[in-house]
């Protein structure tokens, strides 16, 4: 079928698709926006995604932070200080309105005003407590404490340490404690790539290369493991991001199986959505997921260079 220029622009920009199929046969409404490119509204492998105050924030591998309405309309853009070494893998938001970005490959935390002014950055390279190698995710509790997931190694042969851990900082950004370590036993990590918190204060960590999610109390006590290596429903293959929906269900995007999995807070599987491909409801190595308070889930469909919005209820 021949596609005219006007039709092509619609297909490569924002599209609303009714009745598309993901990993299930249930019909759903999917909104897709973006395509590969450097212009406003286009992406080069989007990795981090977050929802706050009625807007969707997306960071791609160029270091651009682009902001959209939930319908996919471009609002504004800024860039992180440098992207030569790599780009952030997460974005979160403080109750005081600051936008917080773990600057993964620069071993620091960036804090922006709502107007995108860089007001603070903190952290130094290192594996010692209170320093960072690759900080990947950050979540705050009601007391203002920062819980930061991290991976990486200090390659100094005299001080080599595996920084597979969660670090805790107080509201003044002072180091409090850490837990973890490299391994596959409960409480150990292999590429801790993201962290989220349920409304009751349970921390959920995407333990990516162990193909599982791990849950902890805020004191670092192990609660449960979710998933396990495999591609069957309920198993996980490289879960790269984790998010908690308003109904307390846990969402994770698996770039190894090109899908979204949804679990209850007790770890029981509710459903999976998606399969490999380029059509709406299909994914190519998704690396970011978040939920809004209106019943939608947003996915950074990384290697398709786009964002997809799907109804939460479709992942069932």
C-alpha cells in the first residue's frame, strides 16, 4: 500500500490506535508519539520516563529532557550538563517541586527547579559509603530520605569494590546507611537499575541481571523476591525499570522480552502486555515505565525511539 506524505506524518508523530493487541488479545487504546531524530518531540533511544503534575518527562541518550502533555504534545526541553560519558536512567520529583535526576554516568544527583534551572548537584565518584559509581534510580519517602539504587565497580586495583547496593541519605542529603553487595542471594544485586516505593513504604528494586524484583523495608530488611529468570508470564528477563501505580500494583518493563509485567504488592502476577515489534502495543527493548494518576502507563520504547501510553487495565 502506498502511503502519502500526509499519512506518513501522522504515523510517525502522534497516533491513537483503538483495538490494538499487546501480549494479550484484549482490545485497548494506545497512544504513540515520537520517532527517531533530534527535533522537538523526537528521540534517540529514550531511557528514562516519569510523570508529575500532569506532565510526562522523557530523557533520551542525547541528554535531552523533554516534557509532554499526557496526550503527547511537546511542551519544552532542556539538556543535562553533559552526555559524553552516558546519560541518566531515571527521573523523579520532590514534594517541594524540584526535579531530581540521577546523573548515572557522572556519579552525581542533579536537582532542577520546575523552570529547569539547575539549582544543585551533589555526589562524588567512588565506592565508599556516601559516594557513587553509577547511581541509577532515586525515590524519596515522607521524611525526605533519599533511597538510591546503584551499580558498578571501582576499577582501582588497590580499592576495587562492587557498588551493587541501595544507599540512603537524609533530607539534608547526608549519608545514612547502605545495603546490598554483588551476588544472587536475597538482598544481593547484579545491576540494580531502578527503585520505587509502594504507598506503605516498601522499596522495590529492579535487580536487572538477576532477572527479578526485590522488595525491602526502608531499613533494608529483605521482604520478598518477585520473578526469576525466564520468559513465561510471571518470570522476568532483564527488568530495567520499576514503577508503582496508584492502586499499589507494581509495573516493570523487560527489555529482554519486550513487554510490561504487572504484579500485585504481594508478588502475584496480574498480567503481561506487549511483544516484540514496531506496531502500537509492541516494543523494542523498553527501558522505562511509569504510571500516572488517571489510569495510564507510559513506556519508553527505547529502540523504537518513541513513547507509548497504554491503559493500566490492559495489563491484566
